[in-house]
C-alpha cells in the first residue's frame, strides 16, 4: 500500500515569509529617516534607486566598499543586545570610502539569520539607520535572508555595501604625501570591529569571564565595553577638508598601525610615529596584560586608540589639530613623514615595539 505523501510548505522548512513581510512594514519608517536628496525608491522593491546630482562635480568618480563586523557579532549574541552592531557595520563601510575622499551617498545591508526574529532584525536595522544618519548616508535597500540549518536559530551574519561620490581631482590616494608632512591621529572609541577573535579567546577562555562581569578598569560590564560602537569619521573628515589640504588618510582597522599606513604611503616615504603622544584606552592595556601580547602583535592587531591617521602639511598641522579638537574630536599630533631607505619599514616608532 502506497503511503500518502505529506504536503509541505516553506514554513515547514523553517522559512516564514509572513514574518519577512512584517519586518519590512516595521522598519519602513526607520529607514525613511535616513533618506537624503537623491533617493527615488522605497524599501520593499527589487532594487534601490538613487539619482546622482553631478552639478558641482567636474569629473565624478563612484567610490564603493563592502565589509562586515567579524566576530564582534558573537558579543551581540552573548549579551542579547543587537541595537548597536548595525552602527558598526555602517562605520566599517563608510570610513573606508571617506578616507578615499568620497562623500557617502547610499548603503545596502545583508542580514542572514537561522530563524527570522522580527524584533531582533528590527533592532539591527535600527542600528544601521542610526549609523547612516550619522554618516549622512541613505539606507535604500537590503536583504534579510532566513537560512535554517545553515545558522543556528540564535545566530546571524551581517554585511554592508556603501557607495559614495568624489570628484577625481579631490580623491585622496596618498600620492602627494611628502617628507615633512605631519601625522594627526583621530581617537578611536575602543576596539571598533577588529581583533575580536583574539579578544574572545583572552576573556572567555583565558580569563573565563562573562559579558556580565563588571570591570573596574572600564567602569562598566565587559559586554558593554566590547560592544562600544565603531566611530564614524564622516563629519570630522568633511569639515577638516573644507579649510585644510589633506594629503592622505589611513583607516586603522585590521593590521593596525603597522599594516594600514603603508597602503597610502609612497615608496620613498615612511611614517615615524611617537607612541608617547597618546594613551590608549584601558581596554588595550587590559588585553595586552591579560594575554601577554607583545607590543608588535598589539600594533598590528588592534587600533590601539587611533582610528584614523591623517597626513597634513607641516604649515597647517597645528591649526588642523586645533580645528579637530574644537569639533569635539579626540586628536593628537603623533608623528611625521620622513625619507625612507629602500630596506626600511614604512612605519617606524620612536619607541620601537619589542
């Protein structure tokens, strides 16, 4: 006797289409707050539309970047706090195009969940929208995918994609950096979104700590410290460029102060950095001591308190530094550009890492 075949639905496989529709309706007013002039569409369509206003741009160049937030997501899972991780996503994407001289225009996001939790997704997207508003960037679309059997029900992944606009003549590629230029470091807000695999190993395996543990050095719980959002530098860079000539900017992410500055430095130049000019936040000192991490490893894994490295002319350096501080930025004069011999490293420290 042939057994009657059961009738299956997508919901039986773990995908809830109606939940996805509810999410779109729920986040529509949140997303609309990010819209700037040029947005031609509403979320829920097949694609996002943006009209370019090129009236004041002689030779337009579109500048794009895509990124994620790495294993910082694990901290969000552990704390069940999901309203700031989206801000990290925006920062990691936007900062990469701002340092190239671009003005952010719009962003798309991708969220993939084992099981669509509408409220959790709303919190994530709310964080993305907050970051977009801070960066003056429109969130014009994205994708929320439900992938049962691929991620656990409590886990998700994030990716972002941002597009900006620049005039070819105003792009920052570092090619005009020269000996004598000065280096200004813009302070970070903490770890940002790099080095979390090592951080988790130290805190949760080596020290057997919990995200709920209060840490006197931080003045808050470990989870709160580790979830501190990544700084968005759009406002600071845009304002500085109005009155000062910037020769190059390096976003200090994975690779730290050792691997990132060479990405903008001409071969004939080296950045000489004086580490005594700033004091890294307590989180960096805590990690280094707890993990017995060598100085050089710290410098190429974490930002160590410097989120952006800005190269300016010697004659404008002090005034540019004062301007940044007047804007409320934490900024330091941390070094200079010097002539480099062929066999020298492109980043050197006046107190060399051990």
